[in-house]
């Protein structure tokens, strides 16, 4: 069974939701989690006050701070750096808005316990429940179209590439130069692409789709173009060069 499990949480203006996210982490997962790490990415609401209340009940919580908002990818990089520097064997990337179910953490850890994966993604599109869970139809269609393009370009067969519910092994974090990747929401896609180039094992686990009244910080048009830019860079051999590997002919 894998040890030194870190739960890492980027938080930006999450004062209304983050306490509920922590409250939903199941006891089965709590017994395995070595440390919880949150980065407050320049929030202007009461996120810090909410984190202080969580810390009063959770002594294993570490709160990091970005004085100004630096973006999702930069926040995730700060968290991954902490996990690596403090001996984390697995880093569970949990969002602070409640869209990704903390109840699924034990299932997401299972492939690491059996040494079947180096990266695990919680997939909303696996199992066909995305629309039933309230995913807006335009997002569903965009996800499907982008995923089809990505599968064709990368030579993979994933149900989706755009879930942010990711779990990274220490092996993956040591191999992938994540600090040289995006500072935006497409960082996890680049992590998947690098893992593919390196031959790391990626496994998808079905998770429920949850849409409520949370505030999205995603610009869908910009994100779509960012995804296509990653596809273009991959086809040109950028990620092979980044990783010191020759692009296959």
C-alpha cells in the first residue's frame, strides 16, 4: 500500500466552498493522508479565514500563500514542489470548489496500491454520467470534440483530458519537468502529454459530475485554443525535446 499520501488544494476565492470540500473527505481516506496542503492563490474573499477554521480542527494542514493571484498552474506547481520537497509519494490534486468528489479519493489511490499506474485521472466522461451530473451541453460537446482531436494526435484512447482531478506518483513528478509547463489551467493536460511521451502508466477512474453554483475561473474559448496549441506543439516534437527524447519518425 502506497504511503505518504499528500492532498494538495489550489484555492482562489474559495471561502464559500472549501470547508465543505474538507468535510466530505471520507474517514477511509483520512486514515491514509499524511498531509493536507493548500495554497491560497491571492484570494480577495474570506478564503484565509475559512482555512484558519479548517486548520484549527486539522493539525496536518499546511497553508501556503501567494500574495497575488498567479493562476491555477502556478498554484499547482507550488503545491507539487511542496509535495516533492517533503517526501510525498502520491499527490492527490483536489479542487476547492466542490466539483470533484473527495469521496472518491480511496478509489483514486487504489491503482497505486497495486502498482498499476503512475498517474490517475478522475474522469467525468468515463461511465457516461456527465450530462446527468449537470455538465452544460456546450461543455460536454466541446470536451468530446477536443478529446477526439487529442486522442488522434497523441495516439491514446482516453475518455477525456480535461478533468482536473489528478493523482500523481512521485515517479511521475520526478520524471516530468512540471515547473517548465503551463501556469494556467492546461498544466494537467501537459502533464498527461509528458507522461505519454515518457511511457508512464495513466489510468482513468470514473467520478461523478457535479455542477452547482460554484464560480468558474475558466475562459472556455481561451482554454480551447490552449489545448489546440498543446496538440500542435506535441506534433512538432516540443515535448520530446523538453524531455530530452528524440521525436519518433
